[in-house]
């Protein structure tokens, strides 16, 4: 498979633009289990921030029939891959990809601003450590405003716990991220939780995931 940035062309992607993230083949089904456990019976609107290749969007949207699933990404190449996976999956509830910078206020989907308290869920996988800290803060702030009263924000990726890495591999990964960009790095979960609380979110659950990653769920604690 041909490499494209941090991803590679899928076996069929050379013809239709689908990219393949090797990590998806390790975390796709475990994430599906967690997300469907939280949202499988829900209805409403879901936004995925940083959808990357679009593989998670294709997999999860098919498992969430009551949810209208909006994939987004900052990178135009990723947006094209997301739409290629959308065509390949054929999920009626998977919407066209939107190019979105999470720091935009307001967020826009299909050219329309997202209304406060209109989202059932926000997903964000493998983003907050590969982005400046202000991206995480913007994500949390928007989640606190856009999620409905019983909505959830679901984060996935590596996290430090109480200022310590949870595995030597995560420490090495953190060093490699900071070498690429000093503003990147594995975040301490307590810092994320504190920032979430300031945005009206409370940590609800933590799920241990493969390869020393965590899925962390936040819920809205205040609505205005």
C-alpha cells in the first residue's frame, strides 16, 4: 500500500480515494463496542471531530441507525477520504464530510451553524495529543455549549494519569510527538478533566482500550 502522510491508500483506495489508518484495524471494533454501548439506542445528531480516513465514521454510523452522523476534519485530503469511505459504506445516516477547524465559533455543518444544545454526541479520536492545547480547549468549550442535556463527549487516545505515563510506549510516543511539534504531546487526563469542568462537563466513565489507550466519556453538568 502506498503511504499518504500518516496514512496509506486502502487496497481499493488507489481507485476511489480511500485512505487506510493501520491503527483502525486495532481499535475499530473495541471503539465500536464502547460507542454502541453508550449510544446504540439513542437518536439525534452526532459530530465526529478529526475523522481522519473516515473508517471509524463508516464503521460506527452503520452501528448507530438512530443517529445522524456528521464526520469532519481539518485536512482536505482526509475530507476526500471520508467521503470515499462514505460512498463505499453506503450508510444512509452518514452525512457528507465537512472541513472544520474545531476552533471555529460557531461550528458549521453543510454551511449551517450548529445550534446550542442540538447534539446528542461528539466523538474525537486520536486528536488532542496531535494538536496544540488550544484545540482541546476549543473542543471542550464547544461541547459544553452544543451538547444536549444528556449528551456525551467521547475522547479516545493515549493519556497520562496523575502526571505519569501509563506505559513506556506512551512515554516514547510523547517524545516523538514533541519532536515533531513542541505544542503536541500526550495530555494528562486530570488537565483535560479540569478544563472540561470549566466548560460545564463532568467526567463520567473511563474505558481501558488496546495499546495503552483510554476512551473517556464526559457528560454535560450545566445547561443554560
